[in-house]
C-alpha cells in the first residue's frame, strides 16, 4: 500500500506514518498544496497512492480543496472517484459542517483526532486496503 499523509502538525504526521508504514511505503506532506503536487508526481510516474490521509485545516490549501484537486487529477486520467485513491479526512474538529464538506469533496472516511489506531485499522479493512 502506498500512502500519503497530509497534516501541518508534525506529531500527527509522525503518528499516522508510524502506523501506516507497517503496511507499505508512506510519504508525507505539510499542507494541501504539497499533497496535490506529490499526488501529481506519483501519478505521472505511474506509482499512484492507494491511500491519502488528509487533515482538514491547513495553511496554503485546506484538505477539502486538496481532495477536490486530487479527484480532478484522477478524472483527467479517466479514473472516477469511486475507483480512485481512498481518502481519509482527519481533523480535531468534530463539526457536522466539516463532515459534510469533506464528503462533498469526495473523501471516503472521516476520522476525528486524536486518531484511534484500532479505528484506523478497521477503516483500512473496510476500504479493502489491508
């Protein structure tokens, strides 16, 4: 499994990377803008990500905007969001509006921080990634 962890908080990135690296290659980005660039490079090299864990609130480009741009890159290549990368939105904010915005930007799962390792693993299984 190839994973991209996107979060402006170093501790959150490190925590997710420590869990997800057990299942394969794991890269990180500090904001949505970096994540879109990393996704594009991976796509251009034919090494697509299987999973993106995306924080919602970040500088330069927020998570929902980045997810919309990632989905647009997939569509440009002929991949529908239902067959594309699996995206888990992560945030410390447990707000219905954020949840709705995340799903409208075509994410697959929404998890509230602090991330529970067992819950994350359960969602990876639900998504068919492990």
